[in-house]
């Protein structure tokens, strides 16, 4: 049996991190077993589904490189098929028309609640002959006794008594099939072998199993993935900041870092933190996913992103960071080589956005000095070293790291002071106090004109 998994989002919003993790687990499971990964768009809720959400989901999956082998299949294109199955259930006597009024159902619910019973449909129309011409819903005849055992790959065996499950509506009055029916038909028709989804669907599973059995279809394996909590222990929501996957792109995260972070949410392999996609495919297993919810930890995501930022191809990082520099009004073509800047700065940043922000001074004069740095380094005794450095730098024949380095050494020797007495004010003069690499490299990248101009500015600042 070849493995077939699916991701079945409802297009009622963007792809959020919870959905992305479910998609990742399903994708990994298919890849690990040489199977196929199917994308199904569950858009039967016509009021809440939008094309914009479909696009946002596809965009998120593309960014994360979660490529699907089949689909996207849209449930709204399959109504005929769902009706065919509903018809078959009717013929087999496993579904029936129900015309109970809203008032009757409300009253029933109230009575049950008053008796502290779980509200459920009482099967009133089970044996009635209701004409197809009058308004009605269609209900599935759930077995009345026995139990359904969900043999979940993450949670183990979870039993549900059929007495707890009532006769579910599978087609509404307006003729639209309902979620549990469409999922059952699709999982069967798409030959899904493993249903990996959020555990908010666990209560639907026994109902779906009963319908699969009623149709004489195979029951897939299920794996219900526990939810993700925010840092504060509450269910992850917009309150916790960026929950749309695309927001992480905006914020300067690398897709492989987000995937790595997501795979570790609820799954581990010893104490290994970093996994290439190939390693994930090889090592991940759905039965090893934790039963309890996992908490989202932004600091850890930042740390993982930093590790990928440090080791990724600098050319690629330069390409990605140029967009963030653009957001800050910088055209990196008008300044030092961005690849060299990336190599010089990337250890100091956790995100591409931060990398852009801390690299601004290479491309334009900073507005203000960092107050602390200026208070420490830009004081009266710094004037002479700064003036000497200016002279030296202006006269360097060759603007190279080597020559700049020698120039600094010479001024240090001439003034007979420690390196810091020259280096500290010089660094703050040219960077404004932003994090920066070796001084000769910093000056080299900033360029001679900007260095001389900024040294003049620092002297004026001290003397003001
Ligand atoms: N469409 C459902 C959702 O977005 C998922 C259904 C399933 O995976 O079975 O929550």
C-alpha cells in the first residue's frame, strides 16, 4: 500500500503556523514513505471561503516549499459526487430525511440540557416517510450501540460509544453536503491512507469512521496533532503576533528555518535542534509526535533563523536582504557590495530584517549616534586621534583593508596610545555605534568619502 496523505485547509483565512505544521507533518510523512501528498481545498462553506484565502494558502505553501503531488482539489467542484454518495446511503437505508423544525430541535436541546444530558438528536424522523418535495435535511443513521475505537498514531486508542454520537446531518436543507460527509467521500476517493490533522477534529473521527464503514470503504490511519499554544499557555492566536506564515517572510525569516522550527514543535530527535529538510524527511515520524500541546517560543525561532542565516549561501542572503533594505529606502546597488556586507554583518542578526537594519550605515549616513556609544567614545581626547586618522585615510594610496589596517596601526604608534584610544572613537564616528565587524573591514566597506565625512562630523560633534 503506498502512502497517500493530504492537507485539507478550509480557505477562510491565511495559512497560519498551526496549519503549516500540519501540512509539514503530512508532507514529511508522504516523502519519508515515498508516497504522495495531496492538497484539497475544503471550500464548502460558501460564506466564509474566499479566493483570496486560497491564494494565501497556496502562497504560504510555495514559500515553505511544501510542494503537493496532486491537487489542489476543490470540494465545491465535487457536489455531484457527494450527492451520489448521499443517494447510495439513502438506498441502503443508512440515511434518512428529517424535517424536524428548528423549534422542535431547540426544545429538545433545552430539555436535554435541563436534565444534564449531552444535547443530541433523538432520531425522531428515523422511521418516517418524508417526501423529497418538502424541505428537509438528510441525516446519517449512526449505529445505536457499540463503540468506535480510533487507533490514533499519536494518541493511541481512543474509544467513543455510539450512544454519544447522534444522527449527523450530511446534507442541509439547501442541498449542500456537510463537512463530515465531504471529508469521508474525499478521503476515500483520493485513496488517503493517513489522515494527519489537528486534534480539534478528533471528535469528528468516530463519525467519519462510521460513515466509511457504512459505505464499505477502508478506514485510513489517523494522527491527530496536538495544538500549538502561545508563550503564555493560551491557544495560539493573533494576539501572539505573527501567526500567518507570510508574516514570517515579511519579518525576515528563512523558510527552511521556519520549517525547522515547526518540525520541532511537538517532535524531537534526541537533543538535535537543526534539521535539514532531507534529515527531517529521513528522521521524522508521526508516531513520535508528542501527545501534549507545544508552546510557541519566538526566541527559539529567532535562534534557529540565526543559525540558518549564518550558514546559508551569502549570495542568496544578499538577494533576500536587498528587499528589506529597499523597504528602508536603500538601493544596495548604490553602495558597497551587498554580498560582502552580508558576510561582514550576518553573525550579528537573527533575521533578514534585522540584518538590513544593522547594515544601513554602509549605505547612508546615520541620523544620530547611539547615545551610550557617543558618550563613551566621542569626547575631547578623541579629537586628536580622529584628526590624525582623517589625514592618514585621506592620503592612503590604496583603499584596501590591508592599507587601512596599517594606517590605523601607524596612528596608534605615532600617538603612543593603546589601540582603543584610536579604534573606539573611529568606530563610533563611522558607524554611529551600530554593531560592526573588524574596523578595517568596516571602514573599507563604508568607503573613503563617507569615512572622511563622518570623521569630520564626529570632530564637530565633540567640539560643539
Ligand atoms: N478543513 C478542515 C480544517 O481546515 C480540516 C479537515 C481535515 O483535515 O479533515 O480544519
